[in-house]
């Protein structure tokens, strides 16, 4: 997969994570409101919604970490190939020090 496509996926996933974090903050606000007003049904609904949103956020965070690591390795390989083509590194030296 090309690096540009991976980079676009990371940007899109980060935007989605921002939206989910914003929604999660609003849900936590509703949770505190339910606690202070002693609304039990609102509290239970807010807890359930918070659990679902945090599961989604954790899945999204893991996916972002995967794509960032993959992107880092792609760029590292590109840089190594470029330095090797210039003759600036000996056999495997750069690879050993970078990883």
C-alpha cells in the first residue's frame, strides 16, 4: 500500500478519533449531570453509552497505532534505500542502528 494512502488513512482515523473523544466528553458530562440530579435511569444509560464509546475509541486507537508503525517502517525503508543509493552507508549499518 502506498505511503500516501496510509498517511491519508491515519489523518482520517485521527479525525474520527477526535469526533469520538468529543462525543465521549459530552457523555461524561451527562453522566455527572445524572449523578448530581440523582437520575438513576440517566446514570445507567450514560454508563452504557460511555462503555460503548470507550470500546470504539480503544479499537480506533489500536488501528491508528498499527498504521503509524507501518508508515514509520515504510519511511525508514525508503530512507535507507535512498542513503544506500547515495553510498552513504555501509552494509546494514544504518539498519542495525535504526531498529
